[in-house]
């Protein structure tokens, strides 16, 4: 049986002379994988296409996409000129207070952080990217589930873990008090007709805010005094016991940040963009830019 075309393309990419070119070519190939696979491109979850094309012109799509990318880079360089800058990607868990304790990040003590963190249980992040993760060798397919459960905003949880988190919901720390109240509302809204995914909802929501609180604590340690942080987040909605509950994630996060020692500067409404076809009905209709500032002096306990 002949090898799939993407394997042949990967082998050709691996033969390139420089690592920079190999990385760029692999990135361009990654962008094509969902569209040329049996995955329904309109669904974020794993869903097979109803009608499978007899063949996908992957090689032509890859070559066309690569050409467009190169042309865009050339145009950008002609407009921007040559600048000497330093960039570094750090692969780390932002909840881990020791993850950024060494290296460029700490020496520079950034004065600003801009991020669009995961939304609480809103999107199946790993399902959306699993084809690229596996094809490019970034994760073994047998570790997909473990990776999924480890993320902030995961939608996966076992019953034992749910029970432990529900105990924490009953006695939240001060900075998560408002979150605990909202999650208790969700627990009270559950009915016997709600399946396991809905029953996991309150605990998953609380776990999300626990993770984001850890991130905010770590940023207070590493960002310079008076530094700023900007986060783009949106609200969530869930149906429990036949009733719809809205979780105002932006306001709850602002409350967490304030309790942890951040100064809240503003919450700015933003326009949203169109989501994947099959998820339009459940897509986020609004987003906010949360603008925070670190205090000019060290915060006790950080």
C-alpha cells in the first residue's frame, strides 16, 4: 500500500537544509491537514465527513499556500524594512510558578502581557488540533486524552476528580468566593436528566477559574511593577435541568484578579467573529478585553 501523500511531503521537508525552512514548511502543511482529511472541517469535534471526495489535491494546495506565504513575507519585509529583534518561544505551563523562573523571560521582566487564554469548557482545543499534533510528531496519539485533561479550559473530567472539586466549591478561598457561589448555583440547577457532561459542568467551570487564578498569581511575580496585562475572554452558557445559565467569565475573572492584587483598569467590549459551521448556534456572541495593571509595589504573598 503506498504511503499517504502527506508522508511523502514530510519526508521532502525533512530533507531541507535549514531547520528554519523545515519548521515553516511543516507549519504550512499543518494548515492543510483538516481540509484534506476525512474530518468534517465544519466541526470542532471529531466527526467524519458525510461525503468523502475521491481525492484531495494536497500537493497543489500545499504549493499554493506556501507560495502565498512567501509572497506575504516579501511584501511585509519591503514595507517594514529590517529590524533587529529577539523572540523566544517558551514551552511551559503558565500555572506552574517555577516554569518561568529562569531564562530570557525573567531577565527581561516584561512590562506587558497580551493573551487570549482558553475559554472555560467552550471549545475542544485538542480535538481541533489533534491531526496536526499527531502528524507532526508533537504528541503520541495514545497521550491525547492525558494532554486534553491537563489544559486550562478542558471539557474532560472523571467522576472522582469531579467529587474532589465539588468539595472545593463548597469552601473556596477568598479570591474564588464569587466563582464558588456561581458554581454552587450550577450544582443546584442539576437534575436527574442531565448526563455526565452536564454534571461535570460546575466542577469544570471551577477548575478553569482555579487555573486562571494560578496564572494571574504567576504574572504578578514575573511582570515588572506597574506592568500591564490584557486578556481577551468571553462569557459561557450552559443548560442544566432545562434552564440556561450564563457564566459571566470576564466579570468573574476581573473579580479574581482584583482579589489577587491586580488593579482593574477597564473591561472593553469587542466584536466576535464567525465560529465553525456546526457550532454557530452555541458560539460565543460577545467578548471583552480585560485590562489589568500590576501594583507599583510587591504584593504580599506573591
